[in-house]
C-alpha cells in the first residue's frame, strides 16, 4: 500500500499506511502519535521524561535525514509515540 496523507503547513498530519515491519497492524504497530515540539532540547527532555515514567525506548533522540530530529518511545500499553522537530 502506498502511503496516503492529508496535511497542511502547520496543521496536523494523518498518514494511512501498512506497518513498517510488514506485520499485521496491532497496538503500537502501524499506529503512532507524533508530536511536533519547538526544538531538540524538548525532544530530548520528553524522551527522558517518558522513560522515567515507565515508557520504553523505541529509538533514541537523534537526527533522521537532513531536516528531522526525533525520538520514539512506547507507552505502558505499547503504543508508539514520537517527539520531533
């Protein structure tokens, strides 16, 4: 399935796609909440806080490509969250 998205500059983004790993969609596989934050320090702080609160690391803070900086965690229910700038 090719990704389909609806977005606008400065507005929420919705993407409908198959899970990256090719397996069936389930909690935290094929779904993710991505939160745009003001900068790298905020990404780093939120990732650290999420881990302190019991989340698990699913991708440490860092650059991904030339213009994206982000971090990924799983919450206590296994849902995937992304903080990015």
